[in-house]
């Protein structure tokens, strides 16, 4: 009887240790998943920032070319007016 109780106690302890290990593994996996999600979000933010920088540069270049083309247009208009006066 005493041996049987000791065996049952040992089995319960083993079950407890096994469950404890499983919980530790689960926590580690969840922690790693959270870290991966955080890294993924960080990468996405960097990509968005890079795209915004590119868009800003494109808008700057586009506005510079528009300004140049307008100034060229007005220069041409001045020249036409100047020559029509002569």
C-alpha cells in the first residue's frame, strides 16, 4: 500500500514537471512570436517611411520641373512680346 502511494505520488510529480515544461515551452514560443511580430511591424514602418521619402523626393523633383517649365514659358512670352514691339 505504501509503495503504491509512493508510485502515485511519483507519477503526479512527473506529470506536474511535464506540464511545467510544456508551459515554459509555450511561453517561450509566444515570446518568440511576439518578437517576430514586433520586428515585422518595425520593418513595415521602415518601408513606409522609405516610400514616403521617395514620394517626397518625387514631388520635389516634379515641382522643380514644373517651375522651370513655367519660367521657360514666361521667358518665351517675354521674347515674343519684345520682338513684336520691334
